[in-house]
């Protein structure tokens, strides 16, 4: 009995059998999320462009002479008809006076010839003059009339040359840097202009798009005016909103692009000729469309996907088919549904079945915040 009791005691007090170690619980991965939602999405096409003045004129003299006055301030806005400069007019005024005097001389000769013609006609009736002399006198009168017409043309030509000595503004615009100073002799054949005039109200923007979008743009134009919004070079600050004017009539085969031209009122002159801008052309607005923040879309070996957060805060990979991007939103064709939660920050540690904890996004999110 004692031996049996000792054996029972040894079994009860012997070493505990080995147990399997408990599996470590992985901490939740911090992520920021957004909610898939439906909204009206404007579909825009973006292209790099340059601002172009609607009209540009190099101001040249149309006559040779001494530049007497420059009557504009560099960079100022000018109106049509304003005087920009004056050239010494004395020689041209003399030419006008000479042409006027020549016409007066020929007019006096015409009066005398017409009186002689009257006398010749009277004498021929009395047979004191021949018909031949009458015809010669008629021809002389007609010749003097033609000479007077030529004199009038010479007056107009000389007056035009005189008018050219006053250089005026052909249209409203902004004058540039003065390149010729008063006192210089200028010529109509000079390569360097007096200044350059540009019209910036309205102003144009020339930009390019890939040829594959040509049909979309033409369809948008067939529906009515097409809106174009331009942003600065950094694509951050909106500068102006205008309307598409035309699509170029040829495609550039070297770049497979098409040129487009949009017009802007530019009343505040926010667009400056020669400036590089980013143009966004509105081709359509898709109503009640499923969208997801672009930051949620990832690219893998099998294509595009997003990490969807299930109700128990566990993530799973969802393959996506997407449409165009508008701003920070991308249209979703398949793979998600309205109300799904997707990860927008913190993707790099995720794997299927991982548990996540939601933290606020570091930047403003285009989707509905969760």
C-alpha cells in the first residue's frame, strides 16, 4: 500500500507536460481610409500649352525720316488711335503742297481750254474754223481733265505719306519695350521695330492633346461650347476659364498630337503672352458615377487593385477596372461598390487578412472621410 501511494504521488507531482507556445498577435496596421461614393464627375483632358496674344504687331515706320517724338511709356496700355510717335513731317508736307499747286495749275489750264473750245465751236458754225481744230481742242480739254485726276491722286498719295509720319495704335493693347530713341533716322525697311504691340484682351492658349482624344473633343464641340480651364506651370493655381475655339486641321505625325486653341477674356490679364500653362478641357460630365480617391489605386503584377477594409477592420485586395481621372478622383468601372472603405495611406505593410486601425489622413482626401 505504501509503495502504491508513493507511485501515485510521483505521478501527480512529476513535471508538467510541454504545452504549445501561444501564437503572437500582430498589432493592427495604421492606415487612412476613404469611402467609395457616387457623384457627378467632370471628365477633363489635360495638355501643356502656351499663352498667345490674340494679335501681335511689330510697330514700324512706313516712311523714312527723323524720329522726332516717342509719345508712349513702355509697358502701358494703349487705345486704338493713340499716337505712339511722330516723324519729321516737313518734306512730306512740302510734297503735299507741291501736288496741290500742280492741280491748281492744271485746273487753270483746263478753264482756258474749255473757253477756247466754246469759241472754236462758234467759229466752225460760221465756217471760220475747221472741224479738225475743234476735235483737237476737245482732246486737249479731255487731256487736262485726266491730268487733274492724276494731280488729285498725287495729292492723296502725298497726303498718305504725310499721315504716315504720325504712327498710331491700330487696336487696343499693351505696348512693349521701346527699341528706337528720338533723334534717330528710321526707315520703312528697318528690321528692328520701334516697339511691339500685343492684344491681351482677349488672349489665346495653344495646347496639345494625344490624337486618341480627337473624337472625344469633336463630339464635345458638337454638343456646344467646350470649357477650358488653365492652371499655372505647377498645375496648382487656377488662372482663367475660357472656351475652346478650334481644333487644328492637321495632326502632327511626329508626335501623334493635335493642337487646340482656346480663347479667354483675360480682363485681369492673369494670362501673359509666352507663359507656359496647363490646360484642362471638359469633354463631358458623367452623372451619378462611382468614384474612388486616386490615392487608393495601386498597381501590381495582375493590374490595378485597391485594399478594401471589411467590417471587422481586416483588409482584402480588390482588382479594379477604372475609367478617367478627374482631379483627385478616379471613376471605378468594377471591383468596388458604393460605401466600400478603401485604404488611401499606409499601403506598404498590407497583406490579405491583415488587421488595420484607422487614423486620420495627413492630407485632404477627395473621398468621404471615414
